[in-house]
């Protein structure tokens, strides 16, 4: 069995577009006709340029290879260009292709991917979700309304979720970490207070940030949130400053989580060694794929740290997350996004049920991809999947920032 053909589909979720502006799906076919699906999450270049990178990685390192030889293909890609170091774009391309290889291998052996990773450790996967606007909420006002967030949280808990995530703390600016304004700290406290009062102890609060703050700013904010006991303080400073993140972890009595922007064990290892975080959040379509994150999970286990796979993408990456999660002992939970388009794109083959996901028993990733639906929603924009804000933090009028991919108004 050899890897033979590659097809790439860039599909855009309909408004409001939760999960980013587009998803890059890869369809890999073997010489004996087995099809595997993967998803590439790297988003630092546009989808046209990324298509060329994916094709180059496949042609250079994978075409004609046995899909079993994942370690060999990883080392080829990791070493490409005489580098032997993490490369976000190359690893993002490889990650989606690697996921497709696992889908192929499971189908060839008529076993789910988790069975090839050591078997099923977890029969049910605890899911969490971001707080999204309910139907009667305004898209322009939701992101700065503690009351609306509390309503959304209560709705999630009523549907069975035991953890909800929110990010009210201001802009993700390309300038790097900033000192939060006092009104941003006050707003963050108000969100925690309102959500905690709404859900009580029925759900954990997951305080999301995306590398917004300086070390001192993250400590100020984190200490203000401590009375509400969030389960985690997510990526409080830019992810490349590992020792500075460790200072935050030592100063704040909330577990620090990080990992959605890291790739390969080479970038996760310093986080564990320094004590910068005790919860790792790899995005499998960027971080090196399923096998590489199985290694990171083992490293985390030695450091008494837990895994919480990240998702702000489509359902193919989500399926990969579920199979990894099923196979590891140090799982905390998995992120999920419930939209009609996510569900329809895999024909309902994996679903959240009362806040948990049951790993599929069907071969490969266990998903049935609706290829026609994916092709019927091509991406025609010029923005990246997610983008930083160019304007700095607004200390004068306050911040109303929806994230890296604001919902389209159509």
C-alpha cells in the first residue's frame, strides 16, 4: 500500500463562521483506493499559498510511501531544508496529511484509530465549548456582556456541558503582550462572577486568553480572577516566552494552559520542563499530527500534566482529537464546536451527547465526510483563518474585540 493521490479542499463555514474563516481539508488516496481525510490548521499564510506548501510536503516526503511509515515521513518533513527544528507552516501541512494516514491505516485494518494508538483508555471524552451568542443575543454586544455570557453558559450546562470557555479580556494585538486596562480587568471579573452565579458548581470556568498580556499584566489579571476559581488561565502571555509564562504560573493560583500555537515535542518540552503550564492544548492539525502528540501526552504524563486538545477549526481535526483523547491516560477534556455545518460536514458521524463524546467504533477516524458539501462552500475571501489586531489596546474607550475571525454579518 502506497500513498498516491492528494486533493485539497478549502471550505468556508457559513455565517456566523464559528471555527474560523476557512478549513483546509486534505483527501489522500492510496494506490489500492483507500481514502483518508485530514485537516491542516496552520494559518500563517493564505490558503492559496498553503495549498502549494501541502502539495510540496506530500510530493517531497510522502507520495509513494507506505502510510504506516509515519515516523519516517515525520522525520523527513521535520528535517527538510537542513533544519531539524519546528516549522509552523511545514508542520501544519504535514499534520493534516499525517491525520489522513491514520484514517487510511484504520480503514485498511478495519479498526478505529484509537485502537492503533494503544487502545481505548477513555470510553467517554469530556467536552467543553466556547460561549457563543444565543439566537436572541446581538453579535455586537455579546462579547462585552457578562449577562449574555451567563445566559449562554446556563444554556450550555442545561445541554450537559461541565466546562465553558470565554475570553472577555481585550484584543489580540500584533504588538505582543500589553498591560490590561483596569476596565478590562473589571470586565473579566464581572464575566467570571456572572457565569459562576449562573452555573454554580455545575461547570468549570475556562478563562481564555491568546497571549495578550505582558508577564506583569497577566499576573494582575490572573490574581483578580482567583476568587472565582477558573479551571485554567489560557496562554496568558505570548507563547514563545516560556520562562515568562512560568513566572505567571508561579504567581497565579489558577492552572495555566497553553499549546494551540505550538508545534512538535520540541516546543512542548520546554513548557513542561519550566513549569510554565500544567495543561497542554495542542491543535492536532498544526502540532505535528496524532503520533507526535501521543509522544507529547507521554511527556506530559511524566510531568503530572494533562492534555486538553484545542479546536478552532473543522470537524476532521476534531475527530483526530477524539481518537488521541480516547487513547491517553492524562486527558482533561476536548474542545468542541457545535454548529449545523460542523455536523453536516461529517454527516453526524461523531456528536456531543450531554456534554460528552463517545469515541467512534467505525474504522479510521470514524467520520463520513460530505465532500460535495465541502466543495459547495469554497473560501473566496482574502483574510487568514485567524488574524491579530493591528490597533493597540484601547485604554481610553475600552475594548470590544470578537477574536481573530469576527462573525460575518450576512
